């Protein structure tokens, strides 16, 4: 929690209305996102109960599972969901563009657009991850066959869930997270997970303050929870009798009637959230996207293209768990993405940069002196190294020699030469510039800041950092368990090891076992 | 009756004290700094009723589906005299699966005190003098009646769990119906199960100690039995609860010193649900609470305390309060940030931070407007 964000929350509480914490939008929004609101059955292991899904506000399709404990019905649900989701995904596999790689020596192709899924909250992302896990290994032949769309749905859902872990990705977005990225409310982070309350703070209905509307939205009989968990009162009073009535229906007429009853109940639970999702989307769409948002979406398009190719080549489903090397590589990738995302948001948004100014990693100052023609000839060959002096009132906690850059001049490096405290708490900073000034010993006009300009300099850098190198799987070091054995023997060897943490029996069978035990 | 007990009885009103269970004892470890909670729980006040009386009813419903599923899974695991359970537990502990084990259901019968005596007698009966004897027969005990001292009161615990005696040691076996998928369980549920199990380990140890048996015979490694992946197949895991044991022990010790806490509680303090709501609300306000958003998930009185904590930065979460320089009061934060209020010497640093934050926020928002 940065002080700036905490202060925005304090202001929101005092004002009774949410306060912006971003001046631009930090995520990509598809022209036609697929909104998906899952509901699950309480007590079960991620058993779907219902879902509302669609890519336009007037086009919400309701899927229900009248007997969530029934295995066949759960797979029927997966098939129905696949019937909406897979065509949606496929619709983005039309045009491609060429991207040069390896400094123009090669070219690869990526799809011009990518699918985007929106769910209400992080628990919705978890639901999809587990639904992906429970369907992606299903077999389409053998003793318990499922329709071919089911494992395909599982693989795509797993793809989306993995992208959701990737900082800065917009492939699968939880609405509460997207909203709190741009607004601070006067309630805690726990309470912000409740979509109706969060939206009440940001856009309260007429005549109510954000705080009043949020208090109202906490009553599950007024605003049903945004899932996947349902309100226990709803379960006990309405849902359980309706499910029992459906199970007890002994003829077709009674069954149709009971089904309609159940459908009506679940529709009433889902519709308010459905409307909130599109309202939230509208609020986000009203913000201008940040300059680097489309670059990050390119990354999503790359990932989408790569996974679609993987599936087209008959690639295997994602493993249950990463091996040591794959896990290390994934962690490294996520850390790099997190770092890049933080830098890009600060570069795109002065309000985010202000957080770094408050901690002394960035400052805004006025250029008071500039020597645009300075040449450093101490080396083998003279180089253009202009210097500028800035005066700032902000704390500068940057050591001499550090490398800084300015969001408005990302291609230019500025080395700190002097940091001198001056009168009235001001600080003078002398920077030596390199890069982004053309070739030769004369800077191209406008490439060196001029006296009187106000500029922000920060230690956050957009410079490319090469990724780490990881060994091949068969060269896994002994510190990480050594190379994996070919058979399942390695699993049982580690399984018996002592240790306090939760240990789990190794799954020895490569193929899944059927869930025939669902009663 | 000691004077403290009398005090607590007066606070509670003319109703019997609420019975603690492992869940409520586990919940006590959640917010140890809250005096209001310590006093109310120590007195055994009916907090759900109290919350309703003061106009802030708790929202802790449990779905029928979850309850049914839990019961079905438990019955399945315990079926056939615990043969399957014994195999799971023995394999997980890495000991040979005993050919047979006795199954004793301690659940039936008489009053709690009598049952507790029976549990104590049967659990320690025929226990060999040294725990090295691997030949002694394995034994499973269902529904043992355990007891703990909570705030000077003997609390009976009726866990649904099984105490397994294998290879000379006792293990608490907790059956939970949340799934473990690819070796991972819901962290919140796992954490709750660990604290609850720790309460049982503690109670079982006290039981042995009372029978002059080495309490360390109860292993701090609890066997957790959960459904595997998306199936109903049970799978056992070991859960080390040593850390939770320390936490629970500390909180119980603290509640034993309730006398000290009570000296700061006004003499006319009452939480008797029979009193009128205004008196109750006024009375509660006299004993300081320490509201944090986490309370919403664990304490029945949380909505009342949240309402009371309006205008406090801590109500937004402890990280928010810390990020605001530890200033507790919202108006003070805004006044210091706006410079309308001179900072005390010890607030100087926080005030400078808040002024800078206010200036930077205004700066960034006007620049783009």
C-alpha cells in the first residue's frame, strides 16, 4: 500500500465517494470482450451451478446445472460453455500480422486481435482455473468419454488463468481488480472484493453517497453476491427446495416446470451482477488508455497466437504442476513482467509516477542551466555529453552516478553528476545526458532539455534487460531434485520424505481417473 | 465462584455461558489485541444475539449444501470401522499398516463430564509405559470428549475428529471436505483447519498430562484427510501445527489473565442481551475494540465495531493506517495533510509525508485535468 494510495482512500472516505488513483486506463479493453459470471455449488470441489456468459449487454446466455453433483450434468455444462467460449476464441484467429524477430533476420506472425474474458472478481479467476484443471485432461475415448470440446475448453481456460497471473496482461480480467487499479474507495481491500459495494463507491445511484450505496449493496437480499460463491440464505431458502423439486419431478411436465423455476431463481441471482459488469466496463472505457497499454496487449496477442499454434499442432495439455526448470523459468518471467508493468504504469501516468516521487525515486524539477554542446573528450574518441541542471523542491534520494531517465524522453539516459542541497529546502541536480540526440557531436534540435522546462526524472528504467538463462530439463541441478526420472519412480521417492508442509500423494497415473464417484 | 467469575456472570446476564468449540477458540487467535472481544468471549456472551440486539446482525450463514457434503464425506471416510482411514493414516505416517485396529466411538452417552472421564480413561488405557513398543495394537477413537481451560472455565470440546494411536503415538486426524487439488488447498481453509487442529492437540495433551502420561505422545503433526482433486477419494496429508500451538497457547494464557483486563472495564459494563439496545451500545463503547477489516470474517460483532470505527484509518486496513504514518484519525490525517493543523513533534515526520502526498496528488490530478 503506497502512501499516495492510502491518502486517496482517506480522501474517498472523507468525501463519501471513490477517488481516482490513475489518470489513464492501464489495461486493454477489447471491443467485444466475453463477460463470464460463474456460480458454484457450496461445499463441492468447484462444481458449476450456473453461469451467465456473452459478449454484449443484451446477449447474456444463462447456463444452469440442475443437479450440480451429477457428473454428466457437469460435463454437459462444460460442453455448453464451450459452445459459447470456443467460437468466441476462434473468431479472433482471422487476420495476422508479421512481426520481425531477431533484429529483422526473421519474421513471425501474430493474430491481429485476441480474446478477452471478464469475470467479476479474483475468485472467478480461480473458478475458471479449476474448471480448466477438471476438464483439460478428460479423454474423448475410453471408458468415460466426454465430447471433444470439453478438454479443449479446459486447455483454453487454463491458458486464460495462466495469463491472469501475468502482471499487465488483459486476457482474463477480474472486474474488481480492474476497478481498484483506477479508483480508491473509502473501504478496505477485503470489502473492495465485493463488486456491488465497489461500484457503489465509484458510481453510486442518484441521491445516495458512495458510502451509503455501498452499505446497501452489502445486503445479499438487495445485491446478490457476484459469485462464484452464492449467498447461504439463498441456498437454504430458495435453491435447495428448487433442486429437490427438480430431482423429485417424475414426469416431463413436472421436470420442465421445475427446470424453469430453477432457471428463474439463478437468473435473478446472476442478472444484477451481469448489469454491474457492463457498468464497470463502461466506467473503464471512459478512461483514455495509457500509451504503453497497446504494447502490453501485443504480448497477450503473442501468447494467444503461440497457444493457438500449440493446440493446432496437437500439443499436450498444460501439466498439473511445473517441473523445477519450468517453475523457475515461469517465476522469472512473472517477475520481469511485474517489473516492466510497474515501470510502464509510472511512465504512462503522472499519478502513478507521483508515488515514486513521494518515495524519492523520481522528482520533477525545472531546468535552470543547460550546456547542450558539451563534449567529453577524455576517452579514445570525443562524445557528446550535454549537462543540465535542475532545481526541485522534492526529495532526491538518488546517489551520484545513478542512471535516470525521463518518461517524456525514454531513449535518453541521464547520469547524476551532482546532488546539492540549496536554500529553502530546494535541491539542485546536475545530469549528464547521453543517447537520443542524433549522431555526431551536435545535438539535434529539441533533443536536449531547454532552460525553463519542467521535467520528471526517475530511476525507473524502461531499458531492455535480457532474460535469465535456465538449464535444460535433463540438466536440472541436484539442488532442485536433479533431472526428472523417466518413470513415476521419482514421485514416490520424494513422497516419503519427512517434512511439515502439506504433502500430497503423487499422482502416478498419467491419465486422469474418471470422477465416477460423484453421487 | 471467584470475583472474576461473578463479574463475568454479571456481564453476561441471566443466561448460561456460550459453549466454546474449537472453531471459537481458534477464532480467538485472530485479533489478540482486542479487549472487547477478550472480555465478551471470556464471559461467554452470546455474541450473535448481542450483535442483533445492537442492530448489526452478523452474516455467518452456512449453506445446507456445504453441511451435507461435509457430513457425507466424513461418514464415507469413517465407514467400515475406519479400515480405509487407518490405511490412509498409516501410509501417510510411513508406518506399516496394522492388520487391525480397535475402533472406539466415545460419542455416545451421558453428560459431558462423564463422557470426558470415559474418554480420558479409554484413551490412556493399556498404554504401554514406553512409547517405543511398536507391537502395541493400533487404536482409533472417534468423537473423543476433550476439555480445555478457557478464561478460567472448563470448556468441553466435542470434535468430529479421530484420535489415532499408531506406533505408540497419538495423532489428531481431522476430516475436512474441502478439496486438495494437485497438492494445493484453499489457503484460508487450510489455515483455519490448522488452528482448529492445534486446539485439539492441545486438549489431547492436557488430557494425557492429567492422567500422568507424557503429553508429548501427542504428535504436533496432524493428519488432514480431504477429498483428492475433484473426486470423493480421501487422501491424507500431514500438517505441522507447532506454530499454531504456540499461538493458541499464548492466547489462552492471556485469557487466563482476564482479571487484569477486567480491572479496566467499567463496573456497570453489561453485555446482557436482555438489556435495551441503547444501553448495550453505550456499554460496549466503554470497552475498547480493535477493529480491523479481517474481523468481518471471524467475529460476530464486527459490523458493530466497523460502524464505530468509521473515521478511523485502521478501518481501511492496517496497511492503510501504516502508510498514512500511523495517524489513527481520518480528520487528523486530512488536517495535517492540508496544513490546517500544526503537527506535534512526534507527528512531524508523518505530517511532512502527508503534506507531500497531498501536494503530489493535487499536482498530478490538475496537470492532466
